[in-house]
C-alpha cells in the first residue's frame, strides 16, 4: 500500500530563514509526487510536481528515491508562505485514481 | 471558467438526516473525486470517478454514495448523517493521465449534531 508521511503538523520559521517541509513516502513502484498548498481562505491548489523539476514561488522539491523523500525547500521564507502544505503521491500509470495525501504541515512565518 | 464549484458552503444536519453535496466542473475533466479533511488526518479519498457512469470507492466510502450521470456533475450523498461525518468536504477534478494536477472546489463545511 502507498503511504505518505509528513512528520511535522506545525512548523514555525522566521522570515528570511530557510524552510524545509518534510515528506516521506512508501510505495513499491515508480512514484509521482506533488506538493499542494492551501492559503488562508483559498482553495487547495497545486504548488509543484516532481516531474516538472521546477521552482514555484521560490520552492523546490527533489525526489530522493534512496531515502523515499520529497522534501519541500525554500532558502528564504516570506510571510506570504504561511499556509497548509500537503504532500501527495499517486501511482504511475493510473492517473489520479489513488492519489494519497499526507496529513499536512501548517507553516507559519514569523515576521 | 468557474472551475470546480461546490454547494453549499456550510451545512448543519441532525443525526439521521440525509443530504447531497453538489459538485460541478466546467473543464471537461474525466476524473472527479471527493475528499474529507479532518484535523490530523489530512485529506482522505471517499469516492472517485474516472468518467460518466463509472464510480469507485476510495479510502473511507462508508456512509456515502455517489453517482456520475454527466461529465460535469459528481454529487456526494450522505444517506443517514452521523456525528463522525462532521468534516470539511472537498471535490476535485482533473484530466486523466499521469501528473495531471487536481483542481479543487472551495469546500463544504458540514456539522452533524
């Protein structure tokens, strides 16, 4: 069975400090991983996906198959980064049918 | 485009009542799904559909029914509400295929007393 673990429910970081939100997964096949974000009073939305290898709003995430991790990082936190972040995994070749979310991390940026 | 529209935004039910949460999307997405969001539990998949006339169970389907008579609509029915169904419900849709991102609705906050 596939599983996503986000060990931190809450994370507080000072503005300008680096941010790392942890995500570990368990899946025997080839994983497709995403980060979704929910800002206050907004709907959940895609932040980034590992296949794109892109940087969105200064965030990056690298898939480490050896450590089965997909941590989200940003070198300098900004106040507008305060939000709820979810890591998600779905099985390759099956679309989104079994998209599994982690329990989420609430990030608070301290001014 | 409106994207994914959910109604109502808020609902209070008494134990045993039934109701339907509505979800519609105007992006011609084949895939639609319902999640519930609970503190400390993240988002859990209730039911999903990969196209009109096709539905399947997710992780927590008990107490809920769905149907998909059209591509656009994917209503979620609570047959006999229970306090354990107090939650925030999200509908989401996407194109089929790898790495297609989910588009979420604004959510419905349901309280069952």
